[in-house]
C-alpha cells in the first residue's frame, strides 16, 4: 500500500531535518578541533606562499663574476647590459682563472664571464670574437637557463652592432612568449598547489572522519538506524566539500592579489571543475576508510599515498613528458594530473569547456568509478 502524499512529504521533511542535523554535527566536530582547523585553512595559505615565493623556479639576482682581460668599449657595453639585467648581480671582477675556480668551489657564484684580450679590436677588424661563459652545472637546469639569458644579452649587443654596420644577410628571430610573457613561476605552481591542497585535504579528512566513527564503534550504530548509509556518508562529506570551496577561493584571492596572476577564463567553470576534483578526492577518502581501521593508518595512507603521486605525477614539479614511458602511463591514473591541465587551461589560457572536455570526461569517469567501488566496499565491510 502506498502512503498518502502528505505522509510522504512529512517523512521526507523529517529525513531532511535529520540530515541537516548530521551535517551540523560534523561541522561542530571540525570547528572544535584546532589542529584540524589549522590544517584545513592554514595549509592552503602556507602552500601558496611557499610555492609562489620561496620555491619559485624563476632566475633572479644570480651571483656572477666577470674576468675582463680586454677592458675596452665593447666589453664595457656588454658588462653594463649584464649589470642592468634583473637576472644577474655582478659580485666582483676577478683577475685570473684560478680565482674563478676558487669562487665556484666556494659556491659564491653560479656564472662567470671571461672577455679575451683585444675583444673589441677582433670584433671590429675580424668581424668575430669570443666570450667564455662558465656555469655551475651541478644544477643543470639553472645552468642552461643562465647561459640562455647571457647569450640573449650578447645577441642584443650584436644586433646593435649590425644596425651600425649592416651585413648583406640578416635574420633576426622575434620571440613571443604566449600566456606568460614575463616567465613567472606562479602560473605553473598555483594550479599545482590547488590540486595538491584539494586532494590532500579531502582524501585525508574524509578517511579520518569515517575511521574515527569506526574506532568509537558509532558507525555500526548509525548504519543500523533508520538513517540510510548513503546519507551518513554525505553528511560527513558535505562539510569538507564546503570547506574546500573556501580553500579554492583563498588560493585564487592570494594568487590574484599577491602573486599578480590573472584569471583569464570562467570562474564558474573553474569552480565546477574544482567541485569535480573534490568529489573524486572524497570518494578516494571513503575508499581508504574501508581498508583501514585506525585514524593514524588512514592519515598516513592519505598523506603518503596522495602527496607523492600528486607532486610527482601531476606535472607541476616535473615535466611528465620527460619521464620514462612506464611512469607516464602511471601518471594517467592520478586525478591531480587532469585537474592541473584543466586549471592551467582555464586560468592561464582562458579556454572554455570546449578546451577541457577531454580532461573533464576522464576525471568524471574516475569519480564515478571510485564512488561505485567505495560505496560497494563500504557496505560490504560495515553491514
């Protein structure tokens, strides 16, 4: 026998009140724990400040020494250009190669530039001359970048000479840097920080919250109550979903007003994609809660199991295309990789949904798969 419509409405209203009560209870648990609050709201700020300033890959004010055997007009002009650049800071001028080697060993410099005798004279009469550039290649990426900057400054001076003494054939490359013309580090790190923070917080907090109920023995009581298991899970997930929205907002505000990073795409689309990753992470946290029986185990598994893959395989710390093929295949199962691509496409390139539909579809498939497996495993263990 079907119930009258009025009774159905009353039952639905009662269940909604129960659900809201459970959600409020979870919020109370979160806000009473100061350590949890510090992790939830302090982690995004610390991460964005560290990656935006301290861990930036931009090259600035690099210590460089110059050994000028020529001491002529041409060497002086190039030295002035180097000194005017924000990339370099001339430490002091040296008198011999032995002093250069000693400075490299002491770690006080990263680059040395040597001008030979008769540098200007050879340049004017022979139409060619040499400059020795010595870099500390213990950090190969930095060394290549510094050499590139130095050769660019020298090329600019060479172009000035060509305008005065035109050659029969002249090819001048004009370089344009799309999306990030100033080569700042923030456009690369901010999307990665968003992926890292959202993944860690949602996975860890969800798994710990559910395992906590299991440790206390209250989860079984909740599951045998008239309150459906799916509503129990949702009541625990919704607070972290809303808190993650706050974290996304904080990261975006810090990025725009402190790191001067523009948001070229749709903010609505950005929050929608963030919601998708949050749900994926919540599902993964639920799965972890089904295979662990203690809060410490759940926290360690969430931290170690998500931080390393997110950092290594999302692409914001290390280029995935430079990895071996096996590791490139492994990176495809890391949700943060696809979210990182989505955020960069929206924030930096200004693309719409048509530009990120493929990554969105992959992330949606992961979410559905994790949700089905997690719910099935959850019921199997606890019913």
